[in-house]
């Protein structure tokens, strides 16, 4: 008998009809001879409604009370799904994160899981029940309700699968798997049968919205097999697992892109030790995350320093650096929020040369100028003007033949 953890997102449980549909899927998994734990999000739109209510009371609420509020969305879903399963004749019991005893730290609104006491869950499974758990939440040492932050229900699902050594954690969403790129940009994008944890981590960090990055990190750390499936249509989905040494890996598995980028350049700063810290230190102190960094040394003992930040932080970072630029005697400070990052991802890059040259040749042929380049062992990222995003992704998808399934 296998133990399966299934996680259903907000769109999957967005109405009573959809909750009944989920109940039928869960019941079918149970009737196939499996033990089943179900993790659910709040009904679609509910968390946003609760956040809006809190803003009407206080735009900057006490975070302990904020977590008490937003955690209620999942409590509604676990009760309704358990009712639906019981109605179908499939015994079920609901649990909040605190009732399971998902122990977290006390960082309200973005808590991290420390431990899970699975005793009650195991007892229900042994009694033949389906266990329905509220995602996105837990409680700290003092019993305060905490929430795990954006995408936290994925993390709950993976954490439970790790704690109970589940055979598979199935993430049900509104897409039927992980694709070579966003099908809205490239209609002939292909669903991947499998992808490695390493590749999925890169895809998630580079802009792919299918899975929350913390859940992929958790799954990789604890060797939890993940499968992404559709709540609305049948299919095998995409299995996320470890790289298998005996398999010939495709050169490129996918293309990720991120529209939320902005570029900042400080020209003509002194080329001397410590200058990078003087520029980036104040930005980091303001809790602004820095992504790509390029430093060019000029012939006149000065350097040009360019880096990217999230577009929402662009103006804030420029304001901070205006003072820094004056102190350093920089020639110019400028920013550009009309850029995007496009990335090729694939473990096959480790053993194949020529990926970068093919990428650069393809973009040049389309008249797309590359503003910045960043590489790692399994990815190559470029920054280009935003207006070229879709052209770049489509051209690269064709150049690397990602619409074609790899040869068996």
C-alpha cells in the first residue's frame, strides 16, 4: 500500500462543485488501495479578500493577528472537503496546521517549518481515514498561529510527505505539468515527462510560476518525489526527481523568463577595493534583493557597475544610490525598468559545449541586443529589452528544438 500526499491549490477548490470534484479524485486514489493525505489551499480569491479586510482596518497590522486572520481561509476548505468525502462514503478528518502540530518558528507571515508531529495523522490513516490538512499554516512553540508565506501550501504538502515518508507528493494545479516554457508565449511548448530537482529549482527561481521554490528545495533535501498534475483533466503530469545517471539528458529542458526585472548602472566610479560593497551594501541593508551583477573596468582607473533588482524595488534602490553616487564621485547613475531576463535551463549543459554560442547567434539573428549575461553550471541567463521578450523565447524554443520529444 502506497502513501500519497495530494495538494490542491485555490483554483482546484474554488467552488463547492470543484470541491466535490476534488473529493471524487481523492476517493478514487483511496479506492485504488492507497493511504491518502490531502493538503488544500484557501478557495481562490479568499486569501486576497482577507488581506483586503485587514488593510481596511490597518494597512500595517500586527503580524500575529494578520496570521490568525489569513489562516482561516484554509480552515473553510478542509471542513468542506472533509464533508464532501464523508458524503461520498469515504471517511475523512480535517486538521488545521496547529492540530497536526506543524511546528514553525515565530516569523509571522513567512514562518519556516521546524518539525511535524505526525502521530495523529498516522493514527487516522491506520483507521482507514483520509486526512485533510490545511496548507500554508502551523503554530510556534507558544501555540501562536503562523503562516508560511506565498505558496506555503506547496511547502506544507512536501513537508508532510517528507515527515511521513510518502511514496509521492502530487501537486494538483490548473496546469497539467511543467512545460518547456509558458504555453501562452509559445503555443507548441511541450509538457515534460520528468525534470530534475536542480532544473526545477532554477526554473522556479528564474520566473516559472508552476511550483513555489521553497517546496522544491524541501523536496530535494528530503528526497520527496514530486508530481505536478492538473485538477481538471486526466494525465501523467510531470515527475520531479533526481537526475538518473543512466539517462541521456536533453541539452535544454526549458526556458524561463522574468518580467519583474529592472537594471541599475553606476558609471565612472573609482576602481579600488571596497567599491562593490559601498554600492551594494546600502541596497542590501534596505532588504532589496540583487540578482545579476556586472563590473567593467575602464582605462581611466574607473569602473562601471551594473546590477538588477526586482522592478518593484527599482525606484527605492535608485533613491538610495543617488547619495552613494555623489559620495563616490560617480560620473552617472541611471536605471532601466523596461528589461526582462530570459534563461535556458538544462542539466545536459554540463556535458555539452556550444549552448551559449547557439543562444547568442539566435538572438543576434533576430536583432535582439543582449544587455547582460549570467551563467551557472546548468543555466544561461540574458537580460534583453522587454519588447523582445516573446520573440526571444519563441526563437530560442525553436533553435533548441524544444517542441520535439527527445529520442527514446
